C-alpha cells in the first residue's frame, strides 16, 4: 500500500467519527441513497479555493505547473500522424475543423452515432477508432492522459456546462445516487465528505467540494497526472469499497453528475491538487 493510500485510509477513518456525530442513523445494512439535497449553487467553489497559497501558485505558473508536461506531449500527439493512420487529430480540428474550446466544458455527453454517454477520454478513443482506424488507448496510459490534457486545456477558462436532458436523465440519476449512497466498510457516501464537511480540516488537509473542473489533474500525492476516474477509484478504496474499472459506465455517470454539480466553474486543466 502506497504512502498516499495509507494517508487516505487514515484520514477517512477520522472522518467516520465526524460522520457518525453528524448522522446518528448510520448503519451497516445494505446502503440506499441518502435523501439529501444537492450543494446549493451559491456555495459552489472550485477545489482551487481549498489549496494552500503555495499550491495555488504552482497551478497558476504555466512554466512551473508540472501538468504542462502532459499538455505539451499531448500537443505533439495531436499533430502527429500515428503509424497505421492516414490523418492526425489536427487534420480535423485545426483550421476550419471542429473547435475544441468547449469540449471539456460540455462532456460527458451523448455520442450521436452510438447513443452512448461518453466522457472526454471516450471521445478521444472514438475519434481514434472512427477517423484514424487506430485502437483505443488504455485509461491512465501516458498517451491518453496527454491527449486528454491537451484537449481539456483548450477549454481552460470556459464554464462547465453539460447538457442535462431526457437523453442523459437516467445516467445523471445513477451518478447522483452513487454520490449520495453509503459504500464500503467505512459506510460513507461521497456527499458526507464533499457536502457535509467541505471546508473542514481533515488532518493537514482542507476538504474540498470534490469538483471535476481541473481534470486531468496533477496530484502532489500521486506525483503524476491522473484522470478523474483514478480519483474515483482512490476514493472508493479509501472507504474500503471495491472500485470499478476506469471507464466504467457508473463512473461516467458519476462524472456527468459532478459536471452538472459544478456548472459555471471554469475549466482549470491542468490543475494541481494535493
């Protein structure tokens, strides 16, 4: 077990005591979604607001921010014609091609051709398969992280604005249910950290609201760039629940809910987090 994971487990164990005090109905029975309201719109704050000044400065400096190593690598991949392909990503998206300035701000969204809900990683892979005749890239692979970081960076400063309509209603509800459902041996829901205790101190950290507007993100704990689904896995493991595979439908649904929950927050990719 990594040092970061041991710290996460220790911190979440401490949070169990806070949650138990806040909710005396805690049970170890099979969980159901908590009957709770969403975070009030006027309270929505980026994770940036909960960082130390030093970490904020690191994110703000485009030269020092380590996430730009992946953005720069992604730019090279975006413009290169990979072996086995006849076109590059830039062949479609440069010049008069499809503009990327709102891509990260509007995903996850329904792919019209398949009718499936896809996030930005899924969109990159669909483009590879459909237009470049290339195989999909694995989650957390350096190439997918780099391409996603580069594409998301094109939306930096754009407000998150996913569409919530009938086509995504079921996925949105599934993601919301996951956020409010107790899980794991610690019997904690995401909301008990990020709604009930945001702004509180948990050992040396300040609990954020858990928004997704900086992903892919460079986490100091990881010492590398990682996807939002890697963060989901860390949180599930932290409450001692079995994590899903990155790219799983339930994680894409959770990503959709979090994107809607963060509506209006600006894309910060590449963000730096603890």
